[in-house]
C-alpha cells in the first residue's frame, strides 16, 4: 500500500529555480567592471573635447596672425620672433620663424601658437611674397 505524498512534496521535490548567491556576486562584479569602464571613457571624452576646443581656438589665433603677416605692406624680417596675443578670453603665446626661399621673391613663414601648458601647439606654415 502506498502512502499519500505530503502536501509540500511537490514544492521540495523539484529543483529550486533562480540564481545562487555566487552567481549574483559574479554578475555584479562583471557589471561593476563595465560601469567603471564607461566612467573612465566619459572622463577621456571630456578631456578630448576640451583639447579639441583649445586646438580649434588656437587654429583661429594662428590664422588671424597669418592674415596680419600676409596683409602687412612690409614683409616680416628674417629670423625668429615671439609674442603674446589675447583671443577668446585667453592669452596665447606665438613664435614665428621667417626664412628666405630659393626664389628670393618669396618668404617661408612658420608660425607656432601655444595656448595651454601640456596641450599640443598649433603649427601653421605659409609663403609670403616679398614685394
């Protein structure tokens, strides 16, 4: 003769379903590593955006200085020259090197603009007619 199964046998007879504590800890560790990578990526993105902003403004400053050299009736003197200019609420240091070219009617002008310590400078080279 069979004994009737207790009422709770169906509940305990099957294997439990769900995650174990160890599985949850591993999942949280993986998630936290991914979250830390995203936070670090955001920091790099912010620094890159600030560097691009500085570089774009530095290019504008370099082009303005180039236009001054190109439109000045007197050609620039040969050699190196340095100075500062204010633009966009910042002080920009610039250096200019003027060299004679093979064609004596032309001058090569190398212009370097530096706005922030640690940031890469903007370099612009162009040719000017001596007149």
